[in-house]
């Protein structure tokens, strides 16, 4: 199969016809001027070294070289073949809590790294270890939203992680059940592919039914792992876009403290046949990847295309050769051809 990477560039071949017409017009104009000067037969005798044919030969060589150069910039390719590749992995849906409480410190210090930022760092490292797995992203607070469907494009997944903010969900709060349900709906319908939900949250659930939803996921063959973030001591919630040291307050003007609900997080993980890890622990990433590695890898079939062989070097070579030949073709008559008349007996 032969095609071009930039087929629209082939319209430049119209320049070949334009230059040919310009040459033809200049030759006619030259002949008209000679006739005005005198009898062409007599005038030609005054120019014994002027060749009738070499200007045309030079133009033909130049136009062939130009044609080859236009084809070069259109990037001709050959050998494009469709082939099927098979990879093995699992499907992982990440349910990421972006409620306002995730802006709070992930440790006992009010000015410590936020739970949101720690979760981003942890997930970026996790994505690097997923290899051939498919990953999707659900964000949630009071409502849930499918931010990234299942994909093997980990670069895009990391880009989405860097853009997460509580402003993406209008209805604040925390509904763990709705997040897990949306993550369950995000998996492929394939029955032979092992699946896991990674729930990243401080587990301040405002809706309930989280444990029942985790059980439902486990019954459908979906493992639920939980990454808990936050401090048991409690931390104030910074005001989004507020000045430093400005924290959320309740109706009585008291600073709101948010704490991690580790007991609920552990119950959800247990109900979902998964594990609970504390996001602040140094072993959090290794514990989670070890748990995911226990899931048997299933084969994913995908269609890919082999890279076509570039053909432009061949046309570039021909353009170079014709230009070199054109350089050595002079406008005057060639001495060893002077006695030859190509158009008469």
C-alpha cells in the first residue's frame, strides 16, 4: 500500500505546469523579438553557439527535480499493514475524592501537604506501575463524575490528575456509594477481565450505603481497595482561593476540623475483598501494587498499525541527481552534437 502523510502538498505539483507555461511563453516571446530584429535564418547565423535544444532540456530536468521535491514534502510511504497485538492486564477504576475536606492537611500540621496533593503524588507513582493495565478516573464529592474512561493512555491520566480541584463538582459533601457505583459502571462488560476500584478518600461519608456498595462490587468480581488520607487529630479546611491561614468556619464562626474515618475506610475495604492503606505510610504504594498484582492478568486484544516505510529519501535522491545533471547542461551548443540535426534528414 502506497500513500502520503501530507497528500494536500501534492497540489504544489501545479507549479510544474505553471513553470512549463512560463517557459513556453518566454520562448514564443523570444522568437517574436528575433523576427522583429530580422530574418530568423540570418539572425541564427549570428549566434552560432546558441543551442535550440539545451534550454528545453534544462527546463525538463528542473521540472523533474521540482516534481520529486514536491513528492518529498508530501512524505510518500509504503508498507502500511494492519496487525493485531495482545497485551495482558487488569482494569482499574480510580475513585478520587475532591470534596473540600481534601484541601486539608494530610498530617497533624495545619500547613502540611494537602490530602489532594498527596493523593496526586501517590496516584502518579501508581500509574507508572500499571504497565499494560487499563485505568479510568471517577471524581466525586456530593455527586460523582466520570472524568476519564478506561484507557491505556497513562500520559492523559496524569494530566487529568494535575487538574483536579473541588471546583469540578458543584455539589459538595462526600458520597462514597455513588462514587463506587459510577466506577462499577465504568468497567468494560468483559467477564474474563479482573477489575479493581481504588477509592481515595478521607472517608467522611455523608450519604451512607458505602459498605453495602462495596459488598455489591465484590459480588460482581470487583475488588475495592481504599487509600485513606488525613489525620485522626483533625485539620482545618483552607478556603479555596482564600488568603493563607484562612479556614472554613461553621454557622457559629468556629473553625471546621476534618478527620479521617479510618474505621469506615477499613470496613469498606474488607467488604470489597480489598485492602486498606494509609496514604501517609511509606509502604502505601508497595502494599497497593502488591494487592493489585494478586489479580490475574487477562488478555486485551487491540489493533495497531506498523510504521510505514518512508519513501521520501528515494525521491530526494532523484531530485539531487537531476539537479546535478542540469548544472552540467550549458545553454550553448554541445561541440560533439553540432553536426547533428534531430528534426530533419
